[in-house]
């Protein structure tokens, strides 16, 4: 398996390139529109064919590169079930396995940041957690139908039940971290350690975070698969 972690400096977003080295089929998870040329160049250099772009959720902090990549490569755009993106080629459901050559990508519904968020377990040894679980943090829950209680339930009852050695690759990092493990986050993540459901909700309700800079343009654009209004 080829696995690459790519970064967008402006929004601190990670995009993941995953490819089967035998079939040369590739997917991008959470591409960023400003990085489409970089991502396509890398795909071409490696001799890969982009089969699909896979979103963890409808983003509020950046515009997805899926629409542009779809028009340039004829790849599919796939979003979680119940996401408000009628333009998607298809929706992926909880527990569904997306097969990429010999690579298994299992969708795990991890609601809370939004009401249609997915994490993706890759070959049972690493999980892309999107905005549900960060390294020593988690995504916010105060807009886009966010729900702190659901986030606590899904992280503790789904992600934290994966084997401790499972690698954690988040959708963002703001402090320079690139990878963690489930075991490490269970022991060291301050948002969850020592918290029960009620205290987690209280904590999330009092974060008082400013809105993402691009929320006004990003959400409507992403509901159109990254197509920006003229």
C-alpha cells in the first residue's frame, strides 16, 4: 500500500493519498481545492490513476478539491450517508467497505462534529479520523448540527475500542503533530481523559471558539462538491 499524508498550511488540513501499488488505483481523502495541482502532480509522478475522492464530512474551514479533481480526472466523489451534497456520485454508509485493489477501507460513522461524519479504517491498522478525533484534541461541535454527546459516544465507543496500536491520522493538526495511536489518545487526550459524557459536553459547550475564516463560503461550496459560485 502506498500511503501519503499531505498538508495545507492555510487551513492546517491533512489530505491523504492512498493507492494499491499493484493496480495503481488511488483515492484522495479530504482534498483541498488550493492543493489540487500539487495532488495531481504527485499522482501523475507516481503513475497512479485517481479512482475517487472520499470526504470525511462537509467541511467548514476549506473548500474541497473534489469537484475540480472530478472534472479533471473523471474520478468519483464520495461523501458520507446523509451528508447534504446531492452532487456526489454516491454516499458511503456506516460499516461499508470500500475496496481499493487489495486495500480495505471501512467506513465508521463518528458523528458529533457534524451529523454525517465518517472515519475510515484502512487495512485494520490505521484510521483516518477526520474532525472527530485529533492528536490531543477533537473537532468542535458548535455548528453544522454538531452534537457533543454524540461525539463522546462515537469516539469512546467506536474509535477507542480499536486496538491500541491502531495509528491515528487526523483531518487537522495545529501544533505540528502528524500521527498518534488509539492507545496514546486514550491515555493522553485531554478532551477525553477523566471525562464522563456530562463533563465532556460541558467542556465542549464552553470552548468559545471563533468561527472558521472560510465558513461562509466553504459550507455552501462543499454542499456543491467544491464548486464555487461565480
